[in-house]
């Protein structure tokens, strides 16, 4: 069973300065982690993150940095 | 002390590489961020298809050895049951293209195993073979000397030197990032894949819902911005139903172009389907409580190249999927290079293609079929380049019609239709021996057409095939045929 353990550090860093509000991260994210507020992306549902790293790859403005959470925290897959 | 090889990440590929390199007598160090290997498994499969997809006997032996040590096995060939539904814009199933000829499946030996257990035992095997394992050791950077990677730097600031570093640290690879190999993906090429899984409460219930279906995968033909698509439903070993939203194989550019028809809409639509409802009714936790969700890019993180002097990237980090297989291929590729102490950029460059191949030595001999031989080398009875028949026709010296008939009799279990087989090679799917790589849909239909469950669709499919056949090699996105 996959489960989510709380991640102490902020493992997705979103740079509001760089964000252009294009919304690519919102479209690609399978877990609804992002939200658009005042034409900028914000992280609203970090607990849902599936740690695929897609948001970083699709962010053409380089505003998103993803670091994999420490072992035992974040999403734990039984069946990868 | 300078290690021969440092492997970052004790996952399935890292541990496999460690096992084979340690067996060759190299001094191998595995660095794992977790407290135990498998703590943070992001592997892309819940059983061990490597057993069937990668025919190299040493790897099969290793995987079987590991699997037999894991409690609560779900042995069997349940991997063969796959459903494939085509859905129209009104959420009606247009047809089920799932049922392929009955017979043996490609999954002669597939097991439902717990990923964490699998990786843990696999790493134990690597340690038994002589590798050194350090857990709770997070690698934060690579050790550079000019353009050459000379080792890694850990979170504590330790510098550990090695002749070769293998980055097997998963989809968000620190090693690839720090080495400067990661780049932004071309959004016209990258595909997005989202899946959910439910677990049946019992085997009896599962069998009740298993029909004779297999998996037929037509590739990136059913994509947004058109408001319809196709989804796959699969039954995996261990009684896990997986449902992949129709966004599989959707180039990101089309998702962006079709904001209103994005993944969320498809997933919502998926739940409305009668077939999905029926299947999920007997699953644990239904409704709205999937056993597991996952989302991923196909074909994985974008790398400039999977190697540089003193470094190679394998596994999910290297954008080539396959449980254990790329680790094994990496180990096999670097063994002679380590022996001759040539770990230059040039020497490691061959790994880019070697990681796709089943047998490097055999490939060396058969260079005559350059454009397609990589595809056909894997298993001529399972993978065929349909426009040329390369592979099967060569091996059995038969005509394309005979090949089609033989395929039908042999009940090729999985089909993947690809507009461009070379692209498939890039994606690493040629590793999957049970998949047939198809280009000409007309051949496919000739083979499997009559078994498709809704024969009234054939004229429309054929028309669409004829219309698009020319452009299969050029276009990335196709209109829906209906």
C-alpha cells in the first residue's frame, strides 16, 4: 500500500520571482499539488505529491526545483 | 582508498549492477540514502517482468534467486490479462481491443512481489557477492576533476573516490543533475502517464473478472486535444488492477494545448465508465480509494547523455526503465572497460545503445540490418519491425503473410503500435520482449482484427489507417480515427 509520511523539509522549491504563470506544472501534476493564484503558481497540496519530478522538467522558466525527500518520508510505494 | 565502482542508490538497478560487478571481483561500494535499501522505491513496476523480458540467463537466475526468498509470493501468469478500452467523447466504450488470441503469454514467469522486499533481498545478494553497502548515506554532489567524475561527495562532506561512478538514484537523480547531464525535456516528445491501482480482496474475485484478455497498445494515436481517448486496464500479478488514464502517451504539448481536456478530466471520465466501475466494485476500498497512484513521465527524465568520463547513469535515472535490466547491462558494459582502465567519455559512449540491447556480443556480429536490428535482436518471435518484418522474417525465412499467420498461432501477447520504431528504441521499450513493435496498422489488423470485439469498427479503422499510414513516421500526434 502506498502511503505518505510527512516530509520535514520543503522538497519542492518554487521561485515566485521566476514563475511566469504558464500553468504547465498544474497541467502535468497528477496529484494537484499546484494552484494558480494571482497569475503565479503556488504549492497548495504538497502532501499529495507523487514525487515524479515532472513539474521541474516542464517548467520552462526554471522556477521549480524538486529534491527527493529523505528515505521513509514522502510517498512510499509498495508496488513501484 | 579508491573504489573501482561507486554505485549511488541501492535500488533494483543499482543493486543488480553491484552484484554483477562484485562478482567480477571489483571493489564496489553502494551508497544508499535510506536506512534500508528499498525505503524509497520509485521503480516502475510491481512485479518482476525482468524475468521474462530480459532473457539473459544470469539475470533471470539472480531475479529468481531473490524472488524465492520473498514471502507472500503471488506466482502465476496473471500478467497476461489486460484490457484496453477505447472511449469516445461521451464516455462510451467504443470497443475493447483487448482480447488477443488465447494461448501462452509472454509472462511465463511473472510474480507479484513487494518492491521494497525485492530490492532489500537483491541488495543482500549484492553484499553477499562482495559489494560494500553504506546506508543512510546521501550523495549530494559528484567529485569532479576537470571533465572527469572521480567519485562522489556525501551529505556529511565526505569525498569518496572511485574509478567509475554509477548513478542509479532514481527519477530525480542527484548524480545526473550535479554532473550537468539533466536537461529540459522537449515537450513535444515527452509523454505523461498517470495510473491508479486497486487491489482485489481475494483471488476468487479476481479470477471472476479475468477473462481472456491481453493487452493491445496502439500507441500515441488517441490524444488530446480531442475530447476522447483510450485507457488501459490491466490485471497484474498479486491481484492488482491498474487503470491508466487515457493520457498515457500523450505528448505534453498536446496536454498544454488542451487545458480543458487535461488529465483531470480524463481521470474523472474514467471513473464513469461502466467497465471500470464493474471492475472496481470488487476491489478494496472502492470508490475513490485506490490502493496506489503513480504518475510518471515516459520515457523518464531527460538526459543529455547517460554517461560522461568516469560516470554512467542507469535505471530510472538514466531514462531507461526495466527492473534490474539496465543495471545488469551497465555492469556488463563497463566490466571490460574497468579491466582495461579506460573510462573515458569516448569509451563509455557505447553505453547509450548498449543499455537497450539484450546481448552486446551478438549485436556486434549482426550489423547488416542497421536501422532495425536493435528492435529485432531482442526476440524475433516477439518483436518485429512490421514494415520490414525484420527479425522474424529473417530468422524463419518466411513471407510477411506467413509471419502474420505464425504470429497469430504463437499468440503474441503484447502489442505496441509505434509510429516510429526508432523512437521506441530511444524510449527503451525494445527491452520489453513481450511487446511487438508495430508500424503498419494494416498488418496488425490482419493479425488481430477478427478478434477485436466490435467488428463494425473495422472499416473505419482501416480508412483511418490508410489515411494516416504515410504520416506514421512523421507525425507525433494523430487525430482519433472515429
